[in-house]
């Protein structure tokens, strides 16, 4: 039972593209993760992914960016703007949860503060599942907390959301409503596809919960790291600040560069489905694992040069994506990447419309709201999950001088 740790970008990239290695990162989080997309392999994975991929289309992304996100973003930001300050982590939880719930297909019919708080509490508990393997907390207590959160999610959010979609799909099948009247979200896609709709309800409920997590948790941490890195950049380049605050290309590149330096999952792990010989690692048995250290691979000087550790949104990475391996590659490559960070402008593409991604859009809104460091409250790192993320990041918003 050996674990081989890989820190080189080239080797990590090649390993994640192999079809004979399967997911091994979430064994400890089985209570939620066992049958969700990121843990499936081979034909089972392809069936589920192709059903869900129907929602991850350019026209649907544009619909969300132009129609759904701006409303949700303004509604979520309004009370923080009025208060003149916020905690980017707390704001990130609320906004990302709302955006991802829309995309996943989890209805919040009341739109009340109590309802948002209830779903947020569920999400915070479920968020402990992927890190059960690295947590410093009491594992049995955390498992009980996750189970209670799943039951609450099922009763209050999943069952009503599913029932509403099933009724709409029945109306559509009977010709009472058209294709355009169906919600464009993951849950509808799953229920509309016979192969996925036939899976046990418990599995589909956990898939929906996992989507909320995969979309919201990752993006929350990336957003906070990006705000921190950008404010640091402004402090070091005060002459650029006035112009760069409103520069969408800069903010998007900053989000990509932040993703490289702060992968939401610092490592990912695989195990062979059968004994295999791997160049550079030797012979591996199914009981062995390979850990790809994404944090180290993304700072590999062989790929990113001698300044690999530095935050530089203007860095030229040639053919390598600026976000490195942070969204994975191969069969499990992140299905929501474009939704989160969009696509960079094409050379010679002029002002053609492109997808910006939810994180750059939120950054643009925060920059326009004059986000700046809180002069009295210092940000704090998370010391519980075992991941190097911010636990709290107080800032000021609105009128006022920047420190
Ligand atoms: C900053 C934001 C995000 C980051 C850093 C991120 C990162 C990742 C990574 C590293 C993987 C691959 C895991 C592996 O290979 O073991 C992954 C997979 C996945 N991501 Fe994301 N993600 C982000 C946003 C999103 C969003 C917005 C969604 C959905 C709305 C999403 C849904 C998924 C799903 C469903 C998978 C599993 C894909 C599969 O196994 O086929 N992610 N993500």
C-alpha cells in the first residue's frame, strides 16, 4: 500500500489523463461522495457526465451570465453594500451558494433570509465531506453532522425541487409546455435522461448535494484568495490601481492566476484499476495510490519559470493554461470551469462577447464597490479543514479612502 507523490507538472498532467487510474481522493468522504460523478469510473462515469454535460453549454452559460447572475449578485450584495463592510468569506458563501443552487436546480421558493441561512448551514456541514480524510476534527461527529445535513437537504430542498421538475417534464412529454419552458439546470438534465433518472433517489439526492458543493465551495475559496491577491497587487502597484479596478481582462487573468497558486484541492489522488507499470513510478497495485500535488505542480519552475511562486496575472504561460492543473485534466476535468472563470479573450478577437465566469464577475462588482482592506480587523486563515484557505476576510465597501 504505497502512496507515490508527484510534484512535477508534466508528470501530474500525464497521470490525470490515464484511463487506467481511478479516483481515490474521496474514500474517507464516502458518506456523501461514494456514488457522485467525481468518484465514478469508466462507463458509469461517462453516462452520468454526458447527461449532466448537456447543461454545460456556451448558450446556457451566457443565459446565466447575462440574465440570472446579475440579479442574484445584486440581491446578495445589497445588504453588505448598505452596511459598508462585509466578510468576503461570508459574502462568498451566500453568493456562490445562490449561483450554484440556480445552476444545480435547487429551488429556494421563499427567498427569505431564514431559507438562505438553512441552505447555507447544510452546505457548510456537507463541505466537511471532501476533507474528512485530512480534517483535524472528530471524524465520527463530523459524519453524524453530514448525515443530518443530508436528511435536511433531502426533505426541505431536494424533494420539492425534484417534484417540480418531474411535473414540468410530464407537462413537456404531454405537449402542454415547450422545451424552452423547462429549467436549464443539472437536476432537470438528470431527471430527463432515462439512464440517470433510473438511479436510486438517494444517489440522485447526493449528486445534487455534491454539485452544490463542487460549484460553491471551490469558488468561495478562490474568490477570497483572488480578492486578497488583487488587493496585495494594488498595494504593490499603486499607480495601476485606478485603471485595473475596472479592467475585466485584468480581473479575469487575476482569477486564473489565483486558481493556479491556490488550487481548491491542493492534491488529487488516483489508484490503478489493475496492476500497472508507470514510467517514473514503477509497478503499482490496486491497493497503491498516486497523489498529484496540484499546489506543487502549479508552482513547478520547469513549467512556470523561476517566478512560479509569484502572483503575476500578466505572466505568459505559452500553451499551458494560466490556471495550471487547478481544474484537473482528463476524464474528471472540472465540468464547471467555464462557469467559474470563463474564457480568456482570443488574440485578434477584438470586443467579441465571451464568457467571463462568475468569479471575475463578482470581482468586478466588488472592485466597483470600492472593496478595500478592513483597517481594524485582520483576515484569519482556516485551521480546521487542513486546507490553506481563508476562514474570514473582513473588508470595507462603498465610499471612503483606501488605506
Ligand atoms: C474555482 C472554481 C472551481 C475549481 C477550482 C474546481 C476544481 C475542480 C477540480 C480540480 C476537479 C477535478 C477533480 C479530480 O480530478 O479529482 C473538478 C471536478 C468537478 N467540478 Fe469543479 N471546480 C470549480 C468550480 C466548479 C463549478 C462552478 C462546478 C459546477 C457548477 C463544478 C463542478 C465540478 C464537477 C461536477 C466535477 C466532477 C467532474 C467529473 O468527475 O467528471 N466545479 N473541479
